[in-house]
């Protein structure tokens, strides 16, 4: 059985930083492209970042330079380091191996 568990969300002031963690079990983590997506209230889910096992990394244009995706195959864990957070970054952030399996997400709220 596949488990995808995100953590690390919380309340942060504009300009602050957070590191989200995604722990995956039940699949060959190293074989999957890992992605982070987010969904704000009343909006559709949107792409944030993805990391292919080839090393190719992609970011949504609004996150480029502020967010960093990185993985640890030994720990079956993917991270999303976020800095210079903005109010509009407020959303539930979810990670997904291969856009096949999804976790419950972790809430990020950016507010003063």
C-alpha cells in the first residue's frame, strides 16, 4: 500500500520561510518523478515544482528563485524549501509521486 505524507506547513509572515516534507512508502521512490502542487481556497490545483529522476527540475514561474525542490532517496523523502513567502502562496500543498499517488496535503498560511 502506498503512503504519501506531507508535513511542515504552518502560519508564517510574509517574507518568511518554510520547509515542507513529503515521506513516501510502498513504492520505489527513486523511480518516480516527484511533484509538489498546491490548491488555494476556491481555486484549482496548480503546479508548483517537479523533480525528475534524471535530475531535471521545473518550477512554476511564480516560484522560481523562491522555492527549491530536493529529494533524499535514502529516506524516501522529498522536500520543498520555500522562502520569501507571499500572501498568495497560501494554499494546501501536496506532493505526488508520478501524479499517481497523493497525500492529504499540508496547509501553508502566509499572513501578517
